[in-house]
C-alpha cells in the first residue's frame, strides 16, 4: 500500500485536470504570497541597501571565482546540510523536515501530472509516503522535544502563535495525507473526511505565506550568501573593525575588554549553552 499511487483511486471521483488545477493554484499562491511578503517586509529593499553599504565598505574586490565559491559554500553548508544549527538534534530534525517536505512536494507533482489514475507509479508512490513520514518525524520531533521557546520560556507545547503556522499546517497536511492513504485513499467512508482534512491543511499551508515562515526558506540562502561575501571582501556586515580582541595593545587601549570578557574573549566558554534550560 505504501508503494502505490495514493491519487489513483481519487481519479475516479475527481478528474486529473481538477487535481492538476489545484496544484497550479497552490503554486501561484506561494509565488504571490512570497512577492507580497517581499514588498510588505521590504526584504528586497533591505538586501539592496545592505549590498550598497557592503560595496562601499569593502576592502577588496571580489572576483567571479570568489562569488562562485561563496555560492557553492552556501549550497553545501546552509542549504544541503544546515550547518548553521549548533544543536545536532535541531539540525537533524531540520534535515528530516526539509528533505521530507521537498520529497513530498516533488512526488505529489509527479504523481498528479504523470500518473493520475495509475496505481503503478514506479518509485514515486514510495517517495510520496517516505517524504510525508520524514516531514512528520522531523516536525513532531521539533514540536514536542526541541521547540526553542517551550522549556526555556515556560510556554506550553500547545501554545500557538503566528510563527507556528507553517510547521503546524505542514504537519497536519502530511499527517492527514498519510492516514488518508493508509486507510485506502479515495472518497468512500472515512476516506472523505481524511481527504478533506488533508486538502484543508495543504490549502492553509500554501495560502498563508504572508503570515507564516514559508518565505523564510527563500530568504535564508540569500542572507547566508550575502554574509559570506561580507567576510570575503572585508566589509564585516557594515560593522566597525574592532580588531583582534586578544591583542594586548587593544586590551590596553580598551581595558573593559579583559575586565568583562577575559584575556581570551573568543574562548570565553559555553555561556548560555553551559546548561540546558530547566528553570521552569
């Protein structure tokens, strides 16, 4: 059952053209939502102004090879392996969620546009279920175990905010989708209820880009790329050059550094990471 096309039986009740139209509509909602988000939050303006400041403060010109190397580094580090997460559990949870989401979306498109009404869809039926399970594993792991503001700030696990819209709707989408598929798919009996919940969750996910963190997926690589460039050209994210904090001459000039930060500031210890949050 987990290797079959979950949309095969559905084609007897809903035409493939209607399913394809729904997918196209969700894609357009994401595009429009992202554009509105860029305009509303002035993200493009921020990146443009920051880039101009960066170029003015740059200490060296970057070659095309430098920029290509920075782009490759972002893809390999921030995008493919999520190396920015210091917590290994958070990193693994994010990878399960990210790759599960991508696999689920791509396999959904392939199944609906290439195998609508065909139960035998090769490996794509298995990938659909695998992607949904991976997203569910990473998402529920994050929600119940390592959600950042729960144990540290005393929030209840069921306390929702606008920032949770993306993860909650994504989890509901794959949860109801898996239940719908495992119970036989189609629209007969309980299948109709699970399918409606599946569609409602998916529609919520793709139609609320402006209010969720969905657009963050597109901005994150751009921000990481810009940060790498500031290190390469010496502009330091438009911050002043404070020099080497371990330099005795600098510490003599600014005695507050050794007094409050120690004689070896880059190695001051774990700080807030020295113990897990357990004060509530």
